[in-house]
């Protein structure tokens, strides 16, 4: 059996795999990079970055878009100059797989217009025919009228920017269902949104990573490597990894979560695939966000909607 997303990937030739929500999101897609490369595709990487890429020696392709190399450095004068997941992912790919992919980092300060221009610049430079956005978590599936949306702004900015670029196909992969209990995401509304996208023929199937499959082993190996290299460890990536290893419930791998209740569960390693343009049309603050030049502008677009509209009821999943 083959899910629709993988069937569509057979037609793709030059793919941009891009982290949508910032931070470690692209780390959640490295296993897909390796899989697609093995299928004969040309695959390029990008990530909405929380690193201080504007204070690095990275070459700027367009406003807020920087090419990251294995040798790239962030100025030591900048706070958290050692935080650079994109660089460490490149090092792991080279050291373990002898892979040297192109990697771009998008500043998390830019809004939809400059981010769209960045996507367009990459698309044109490498003749990209397919963009696959990667989200660690499920806030990329929030439309904006829910009672709990976690960190929706960054994901919405990426989805709107990528789908406004002139590229034939744009998809979204979401992994880590339940991890944003930490950020108070309403998972009832998330499942409701998936049902809505299913009605619109935008749901392209799902698959689960396991610790014994090749792709799962790659995910776990990269997670361990990043934990060794970086002081600031990803809550999302590690939660998925621990779920793959069989942990369950209020399990804590990091001091960052010690004052919250975690829900590590077997749904976290499931990858959900969607048509991104349909999601973009469902984002309720889309029209205002499309004209933004800064991420703060996207924040304001969301806050204005939040302040002037009635939100959906705060429903809970009735499986108790």
C-alpha cells in the first residue's frame, strides 16, 4: 500500500524540504531527505531559523535568507552564538552519510512578503518543482480560530509564503501529535481541522516512524547527535524520539519541561501529509498576514483576528 503523498513524490524531481515553524523543525525532516535522495530526487534544505543568522558569515541570497555551510559561524558577540542547528545537521549528514546538501536559513524576524521572496529565489536558482514544509508538532494545522493554537504564527508565515511562491506543488508534513500539550494546543480542534482537510481532499495519508526501520534509526541517530552538540535541546525532537523508544506519559528528558505535564505517546512518531495550499486558504488571518514584512506583523494580524472574532469552543477529545 502506498499513501498519496509518496505517490506524488514519484513525480517530483527537485525538492525543497523546509522547516516551517522554526528551531529544529528541519531536523524532523532529515529522514525524509535521505529517503527522497535514495529515490533519485535532488533535495535541498531550508529552515525558519532561531539562530542569529543575520550576525553570521553566511552569504545572503535575498533579504533574510542565508546559505549555511558546515564552516559557517555566528559572531561570538551574539548571545547563544553556539546555537546553530542547521550547521550541525549539515555536519551529521556529511560525517555519517557523506552528504553535502544545500542548506538555507530564513531569519525568524521576516514576514510573509520577504519570506515569499526567499522561497522564490531558491525555487528559481535550483529550478525547484516541489516544496515540502516540515513541522515538528501540529500547530501548522491550526487555522487561527481555535482556543489553543500553540506557536501558530511562524508556521502560518511559512505556509503562506511558500504557497504564494511560484512553484507547482507545496506539501506539508506534520509529526509529533500531542507534543504541543506543552504549549496548550487544542488537539480536539486539530483533529477537527484534519477532518476538514480530508473533506477538501487535502489529506494525503500518514505513516509512522519506528525505531527498527531505517528511517526511524536515522531519526534517532540524528537526535542523539544534536543532543551531544547543542546545549539547547529540542523538546519536540526528543519527545518524538522518546515515543519511538517506548516511553509514555509524563516523561521528561529535559529540565526545560520540568514544571509542566508531558504526554509522550505512540501518536508522536506519526507523519501526517497535506496539500499546503488548502491549509493556506483556511488560515483565518491570511489576508492581513499576506501583506506583512516582519514576523511581528504576522503576530499582529493574528492578534487582531483573535481580539475581534469569536473562537471555537474549547472542546476536549472525549476518549476518557
